[in-house]
C-alpha cells in the first residue's frame, strides 16, 4: 500500500521516515519529494508497505503524531492524476498564405 505522509519537517530524512513506519511493519520503500531546482524537501513524501493491515495500523498510529516537532498528516495515497497538457507553441507567425 502506498501511504502519503505530509507536513514533514524540512530536516526529516528518508531514514527518519523509514524508522517511524518500520515500527508498525515492513517498509518496501520511502520517497521524499524534493524541489527539482533547489533539491530542498517539499515537506511530504510516500512510504510503500507491502502488507495492507500493517499499513493501516501505521496510518492509524502515525496520523496526527509529532515527528521532529511537526504533526504528521498520514493517509492512503491517492493515485496520481494526469496533469493537463500545457498548450504550448503559440507560434503566432503572420506569414502570408
């Protein structure tokens, strides 16, 4: 199960998050989301747990709990929605036909 974890401290590492979740079961992966330009954490991430009941237990236990002086927002991740295509091009050439 993929779990969304929000309101993370900017100092929180993937190892910190893995430690918090592994107290509730097996953790497959941890991914912190960072700004692609600065490399700085955006304050949220995702934890993948293979066992659904352990994942639900982790969500119940950690949602609202403090980690590094921040109250975590933890819930099942929603599938990523496709972003609309940005209209580009604009090529407003004024050529003659």
